[in-house]
């Protein structure tokens, strides 16, 4: 306990040489905790748009922002659902489907 | 009763589970390589739920934002679903609350089962159709998620993996070719894009070729109808 207090005091003291500070700094950078927690957090803050676009962290640079990606996916969904729902909305089962439609689609 | 319907539906969906294993994992994996994580992959599979369209979507999502093209292309690629819908009008009649889900999940594979299979005796047909649809939905979402997770651990050269889509369309084309005796409609579908490709170029030929196909079909309707008879 005493030793910790002493070392932190020493670190903060202006008397410590620049060389020692650089060394301490390097050690901190090389330490595991620095890489596992601090570094990714900084990266995520910078690339936060890409990070969210990628769901849970992504790699490649994307040409769209998150809103544009969501809109593109929504349009894919709307287009798909339109093709699935239109027949049921336009041609109720109790009415006969026009021949022309049957011809065009079946070919 | 529900469990009975589920048990009846499950065996029919086993081949789909196996088929989706490759397609779904490859899709999830490709999403990962394009920079999309698990969240976005699962979200896309849940809301879009259309295999071939999602593969095309890979290109759309990495290109520049173009909503009109996205919507048009989706409608063109999934136009075959209109045909599925018309074929299922009677079968899905009277399915009550489940009807919207049945229509939502009417993908190629679900259509192929529900269209051709008669539910076993004593099984409610709506519940049978519902479980086929639900199981296929679960398979697709799960396999694409699995592929994306796998992408975190394995890295290999994915060059050429997106050829899966082209291969899928070739298989669909061959199936349709085999089903019919006369191939004039298929040939129109084959020749029109080639003509448009030469005129409009690789980036812009899809929509003109679709329009050309429809025009040719309308113009030569009587002749094609005679052939079919």
C-alpha cells in the first residue's frame, strides 16, 4: 500500500525525468488492459456511424450512412412484401383472376 | 394439437433446412466480409426474408445510396412471387389471423412445399402451412446469423463466393426449363437481356430487359398461347 502511494507520488512529481515518463507511457501502451479496453473505445467513437451500420462492429468502409442503409433494407422489404401481398389484395379468392394476368405471370 | 401440426410439418422442411444451411451461412459470411455485423444481418433476414434478393442486396448496400433503383430491382427480382400468390389464393383462403404471416413468408421453398403437399389426415391445413412457413423462416434467420458469427472466427478468400447467387438463378432457370415442353417464353427471357446488355451496358441493362420481356410477351401473346396448348 505504502509503495503504491509512493510510486504514484513519484510519477506525478515534476522531479521525475522525461525519459522515465516516456518509459512508463510505453509500458502502459504495451500493457494488455490498454489494448483490450481503451483502444477499441476510441476507434468506435471515431467510426461510430460505420460501427452501428455494421451491427456489432464491422470492417469495410461503407458508402452509405446508417439511415441510408436502413432505408435501403426497408425498401427491399417493402418491394418483396408488395410482390407477395398484391395478389391476395387484388384478386380475392372468391373472384376469378383475369386471364391476362395469369398469362403474363405464368410465363 | 399444435405440437401435432408441428410434427407433421417438420419432416417436409428438412431438405429446406439443409439447403438453407449453405445459402444462409454463405449469406451471413458475405455480409461479414462487406462489413456488416450480426445485428444488421439478422435484421435484414428478419424483415426482407428473400434469399436471392438479399444476395443482390449485398451489392446494393455497399454501393451508393439509390432508393429508386433498389425498389425497382426488388420488384423485378421478386416478381415471381406474384405467381406464387396467385397459385396460393385458394389454399390460404380462410386462414384467419395467420394469413398475413403465411403471405409474408411465401418464399420459393415454402411455396414449393405448401403448393404441392396435402397436409396429413387429421392435421389442420392452416396450422400445417403455418409451421412450414415458420420453420423455414427460423432456418433462414438462424443460418444467416450462424454464417455471420462464423465470419468472426474464420477468414478465407471469399472471392467468387457471391457466384452462389448466379448459380441459384441458373438452377431456377433449369428447373423451369424442364417443367415446360415449349421454351419460347424462356428463350425470350434469355435473349432480351443479351440484347439489352449489348445496348445499355452491364450497369443499366436489367430494367430495360424486364420491360422488353413484358413487351415481347404481350406482342406475341397469341402465338405463345397456341404453343402452350
